């Protein structure tokens, strides 16, 4: 029996059609999905703060930077496969798309298992190293260990989501996250408000929700007959794909870890000022996380758009999309920052109405929010670099500015001044420095030539599977649709609209 692998199911071709419409259409579902993802992350903080008190809120808040530090390396590295997948999808090398996907899943399995062991066994050491207050240490350890019991689901969900996004499918991750987010909030209320469980139950609710979203992703990606189909017997490390994933993903993983390490240092210095300062920092972090979601979604759109178009040798089109994404991110971020500046006291009170918490959280918002445009500029140009295969550039900038310089600054001001507001100023100062470096690189370098060594003219030809006549009835064949879709200016590959909405 002959089976076929279809290219036109559940993907978006970003190499044709209006670049602006494509990027917005791709970014909007990501925005909504990230809102829901942030929602179930924030649900823990909000419900814990309201029903378990300031100490419990501080315990959850103190875990945030450390969770990001440990998770970000593996997730960032795994998401390097998204660049590889988008590149070969744009170049129409669909066999390599499949091998990259299966290699990424294998990496996710190993990374998730390792992260579970590290997170659950080394929790007390990490939290004590961060100067976590003894009054909240037992609850922080509880929360941290239960949270990391779900590391495998967290990493694999990001693997699956990055795969779908690389192929232009940002709608299904949205649907899956809506379901898991609603489940997380409901479980938080049941465990904490109804059953009166401790802070650990908030982590359990998050873990259950993460496994639910992973299961939904796997049910979709394991469907037969598509280029993204995951077959369990094919899950292993393909040497050529692993090399490329690490080439593009390892710098991203290191970059995320660098940011995470710097944030852990900041958190450890803030913890010195007591539980109120820790709770305020955690509350503001949740607000900033929500506020920056539109910028994150544009950055993901930039990376996918640039990767697909440079893979297809559409350099001028890649530059057009990059320019639009950067400008949209900066303008949107600054408008959001202005809104947060004026509404900060009311937003902080949603998490904790203690006067000291509100005062410290509002102070941080007033220091940082008006500089969101600089933060967006750095992230957007970093997304361009990653999409062009220049992942080393943002890694080097983050390492030198957001880690080394930021830590040196904090240590210096704490030694001479020892006031909380000067710690907060570390953020806009380093955002400004990194933005200057990124702008110079964007205009002076040839970032659009990043894939030239990987994609020769021969590689740009559609991949075909050569089969002897007598073998055609016994083996699978990859077929590539060459028809142009009739609607929406070629934005979607044929057949996408025909799929049931509930998939």
C-alpha cells in the first residue's frame, strides 16, 4: 500500500503573500496562547497571595527566577529546532523537516528527564544560595519540588509548540493552551480555596495542566500523513539534524540561562530586603510578563518569517518582514509601558494589598515601564538574528551586557548604596546598552546571508524520493503539492481551511 505525506495540512507558507498580513495573522494566535500561558502561571501567584498570605506568595515568587534559570537552557536549545524546521520548510526539503522534528523530540525527552532530577534533588541548595528567607524556605522547597515533577511535560510541550510555530501553525497551540489554562485555574481554586491545601498544591495544578497541553499536542502531531507526523520508532538523534539544532539552539539556550542567572542574582539581592520586597518583585514580574506578551509574539513571528524566507532565498522579503516586526514591537511595547506606569498601584494590589508590597512593586514599575521600548528593540533584533541563523550574536550580547555588566552594576550599587531602587535601575540601563549594540549590528552587518553556507542551489530544489518501479507498491512516498492556493494571497498552503476546527 502506498501512503502519502502531505505538505498542505496544518502549516502556513510565509514565503508568499503580504508580509505584514502574514506576520500579524501568525502573531495573533501566539499572543492569545501566551496570554493563557501567562494566565495559568499567574493563577498560582494570584490565588496563593489572596488565600494563603504574603509568606506563601513570597515562596512562589522566590522560585520564579530559579525555575527560569534551570528550564530556559533546555527549552532554548530545543527551540533551536524551530529555526532548522522553518529553514528547511521554506527550502521545501521536507525529509529534513521530519528528521529535525524527531531529533528535537528525542532531545526533549532527555532534557526533561535530566531537568526533573536536577530540580527535585538540588532544590534546597539553590534556594539557600539565593538568600531565601528562612520564614518562607520550607514552602518554597515544597512548591519547587512539585513544580519540577512536571519538567518532562514542560520541555516536551515547548518542543511540540515550537514545531507547530515553525511550520506557521500558531492556532493549535492557542487552543491547547486555552484548555490547559482554564484547567489550571479551576484546579488552583479547588485545591487552595475549597480543599485548603498548601502552596504545594498550586504547583501540582500547574503540572497537571502542563501534561494536559502536552497530550493534546501529541494527539495532533502523531496524526498520520503529514510532514510533521511524529512516529515513535523514528524518535532518535539524527546526527546531521542534531548538529544543526545545537548550532542554532545552543546559543539560545545559553542566552536564556545567562538572563536567568542574572535574574537569580537580582532575586538574591532583593531577598535581602525581606519578604515584602520579594513579594513585590514577584508581583511586578507577573505584570511585566503579561505586558510583554504582544512583543514576544511578534518576536516569534519575526524568527519564523525570517527563517522561512531566507531558507527560500527571499532575502529582500526577509528584510521587509524584519523591519516591520521590529517597529511594531517597539511601538507596542512603549504604549504598554506607559499604561503600566499610570496603573501600577492598582495592578500590584491584585496580588497583595499589603502597603509595603504595593509601594515596592509600584516603584519598580515606575522605574522600568517607560523603557519597555528598549527592551522590545533588543528582543526583536535578537529574533531577527536567530531567524537568520546568527544565534551567536544575541548570546554574546546577553552574556556581556545582561549578565556580566548587570551583575557588576548590582554588586557595586549594593556595596555603596544598598537601596532597593538602584537594583531596579539595572534593567533599563542594560536594555539601553544592548539596544545600541543590536541596532549597530542590524544596519552594519549582512545578517540576511546567514543561511548561504547551508542552502546551496541544489538544496533548494524540492526533495524527491527516488523509488525503483518494482518497489513503488511496497514503500512510502513523499508527495509535494505544487498547486497555488486560490485564496488569501497564498498565505496558507492548500487544504488548511478544510481541516476540522476541533483538531
